[in-house]
């Protein structure tokens, strides 16, 4: 990825609490017509940079209306669908250029592996994404289930984002994990764990759109503390950390 002007950037963020700080910081406005009416997803849009050369669209997975819980639509299904629909919309807006100039940044929180050097509050740039809970031991279906996809090369972003780290992000639809999950995660060199990255990468691959993740660690996957407790304890801190990191990421991507 070469930093430059006139990118159309999608920031895909699962939870509204994670997205609110950057939406407010950038002064983005909600676009109620971005997604089809039946979709529960949200979109906030605006421009970035002194010359307003980069277009920014923040999409979230919205709130659950199907099961009546009202909680955030976390997990791979909402993430994959919201990404697909967002990219289709960007392609339509691009006219003859289609999705040219579109880049997707999957921003949010994650668990980190202490054995791989992760600590609470660390900011990670993804190098790859995969799934650890799609176990299909039927020849080539096994590779399909893991679904490992490389993130876009980010050049000097690590150096630009001082103190950040890079690594493999593994995704699953459960906040916790069991022994087989851990086996697959370790076999594939996971550094961080989330619930969306692999599905977002899949939708980007279908559209041939470059993508990478910016993730902040809220909990230690291989630590002693209960995941749910540690996640809730550090969620707001991580959201604030993400808000601090994302403008620097945008500066780099937009060549500012």
C-alpha cells in the first residue's frame, strides 16, 4: 500500500462504543441511506485532511433487532455482510471506476496472546487473518475452513505508529475458546484474536479491495483472568486508545 491522496476509506468497527470516539473526533455525519433499509448497520461519513482529499466512511454492525436483545451485532455474519454491502455501495458510487481507490481498515478491540508478546493496550496492525472455529476435516475443506488471507502490505505504518506491533489475527464467533480452538490458533501463529476480521477480509477479497486491521488488546487470551471480565474492564480504555491511533493511521494512508 502506497500512501496517497484521494483514497475512499472504510473504517469497519463492530461495536458502537468502539466507533463513537473516532466518529465524534472526525465530526462525521450519519448517512441513513448508505445501507438497504432492512440492514441494521450504521454509517457515518465525512472527509479527512486539510485539503479534504480522503473520504471517510465509518460502518458499524448496529444493534440486534432479530433476537430482541438490543446488543451490538458482533461476530462474523454481521461483519461480513456489512462489509459486503458497504463495498457494493462504494462500487456504485465509483461509477466507471468501481471500487478503485477504496481501502478498508478493520478497527476495533481484540484479545492478545501473552506468549506472543501481547499486553493490554497494545496496538496491532494485522499481517493475516483466519478462522479458528470452522473445523472441517474433509480434505481441501480444512484449508477453506481456516481461510487464511493476507492483509495488505502497510509499508512504513508500523514505524509511523510508534510502539505498535504486527501479527496474525484469528477470528471466531465465541468470546471464549476451548482446547481445539487454542490448538488451531497456536498452529497458525496467532498474535491476536477477535470476532470479525476473517469475515471482513473475505468480503474484501471478493471485491479485490485492499484491507488491514488496527486492533487494540483488551484481554489476554492465554492469561489467567476470565476473558469476559477482562474485556469489559478494559473496553473503554481500548476504545480511547483506538481513537488516539486511528488519526495517525489515517494521516499515513492519506499521505498527510
